[in-house]
C-alpha cells in the first residue's frame, strides 16, 4: 500500500483534475469532512426528534415534534449555494402547532418572509440557490400523499341499484353475489348487509281444533352497522356489528321462503351470516321457536325467539296467554319486540326493524297477529311491519299472509263456535341486501 501526504494538489487554471478512475471508490477517512464538493441533494437525518426551537445546520434533516407547542426552525445564516436542510412533522401535529422556518436574513422562494408549515404530516427539503430566490423548496409532501390509490369492490348479482357512491345488490330470491375484484381499505374491501329469513305461518284451525291460531313469528333479522357504506339509517340491531370482508369469489345467496300451512319459515344465508326462519303460531299444539317465535293459543305456549342464539339477537318470543284467558291468542314475535299478549284484544305482532340500506327507510320482520274467537272478541290481532293480520271471527276465518320479502309472520286463523276450518296466513319470504362503496 502506498501513502502520499500533501497539503494541496493544484492544476493549471481551467484544466481538469481527475482523482481515481472508473470503478474506483473515493472514501474519506473516519472523522474527515469534505467541503467544496457540494451535496448530492440528500441530507443526513437526525433521528432524535426536536421538541424546542433550534438553528438548522446545512446537510441535516430534522424530525420536528410540535406535540407540546409550536417550534421555530432557524435556517443557516450566510448560506452558500448548494446548502440543504430538511424538516418533517414528526407527530403530524403541525396543523395545530405550526412549524416556522425562520429565513435568518435570506429569502425563501424569493420572498423576504418566514415560511410557516400549517398542515399535518408535512415534510420539506430546502436548497439554497442564490440571493434572489434564496432557499428553494425542492421536495414537499404530506403523510396523506403516502396513502394508497383507492381501489373498490367490483361485483355482480341480484338487482343492482346505486345510492350516491354506494352500490346495492338486492336478492328477493336465491342467487349468487360474485365479487370480481376486491378493493383496498382506501376504497372498499368490506360490505354491509341485511339478511332476513322467511316468516313463520300463523296457526291454522282444523276439525279437531277448539281454539284460534296464534300469530306467526317473523324471520330472523340480522344487519351490519352501515359504517362501511355511507352510514345509512339502520335499526339498533346493527349498532355494533362490523361489515363483512369479502374475497374475489362467488357467494351463494339463500333467500328463505315464508312458512306454509303450520310450518316455520326457511333460513336466509349470505357468507357467514345465517338468519333463522320464523316459528309457526300455536293451535291445539304449541307454537314453534325460530328467528322470532310464534304466538300462543289457549294452554298451548308461545315459541322462543333468537333460536339458535346469535348476538345481537335476531328476534323475539311470541306473545303468551297461557293459562288464561281461554279464547285469546298471542301475536308472533318481531325483530325488535316480543309478540303482543292478549288483553282486551287478541295479541298484535311484535314490531320489526327499519333500515334504509337500499336507500329508502323500510320496516321489515314484524310478527303476525293472533286469530280471534266468537266467544271472546271478534277482532284479530294486527300484524305489523310486514306481518299478516289475525283473522276476525267471520268467514272465511283465514289469517292474513305476511308481506313478501319482509320476513313478516302470518296471521292466526279465527274460530267460530261450530266452525273449525280457518287457515293460518303464510309467512312472508325473506330478503338479502348487500351494500358497498364502489367509487
């Protein structure tokens, strides 16, 4: 190894002095500094965040923490062309507590005034050019600039409508929700949903039946909060329920049918969400349990709701009148209320739930009303929010059907002394609605 020690290497004025050759690395010894070569456009970052005002040194970058208050960064005095300084808002608080770049006698972008950073998350690099422009901003950006480009879910299936920036897929019968591509958190990668099962039938009357039929229970009602797709109005049942993440696959959609003669409604299913069909109303046999339970008849008890149990509950029990009065019937349970117990009238259906997931506030999943008997009141209980009315004690003694695609329970059949032929109303079919941001 050769060693050369000199104080100065000079060349003739105007000539070129070459140090090293192609492929060589010119390295300064540890502790040595250079001058006269200028910077390469980068800085050496000081990783200890500054929490008080200070004077910057050329060649350094500084993380400035204004959590506790505003900070002034004084730029170097008497700068030379090529001097460079950078600052970055460490805690993203400069929108509240500003960072001031004090010019210290030099212009900043040609202006004889200080520069104030007044937005959160800003980083800036300054290079001194000349006395006219002074310090030029060569790089500037904010934390928000680092956010990914929004990408959105693209999907097909059902009846598609739009509400502002949100797309809505409505399934009134079985189908497939096909996610063609998944977006990202900056756009959308989750969906809100409402899944309602078919309502249970009202209790019917046959030749062996002595008492009227109870109202059918509503189909199970499950929904998410709406926070992922526009914060539309929804029932309390969705208050704390997260939207569902999706992947680029086909999701089979099951839309449950309403219960026919003396039968429960059928389940509705989307992804991991299953809503249970409503329970049928009582007659000379007890009511059934389900998403919401069926209403009772004399000495034949009501059905339980939220069966099987989920949280928040998907429904409520039917109204119960056992053991007395003799001829009164209970209303079917609804999404948000227990079915009505008979008093001076036969039991009304329990209240459903209201959501505007499809852009229009609509009440669904109400219970069916209990049927009447001529030995007591001749008026059947009222169905609500898609539930069918209980039959009055007059021909043909049939309970009203639940409304299609609401999951409403059917109304109970009536009985008149000597007449035992009334039919309980069918439950209303269910519905599945999916909503997400698409632009």
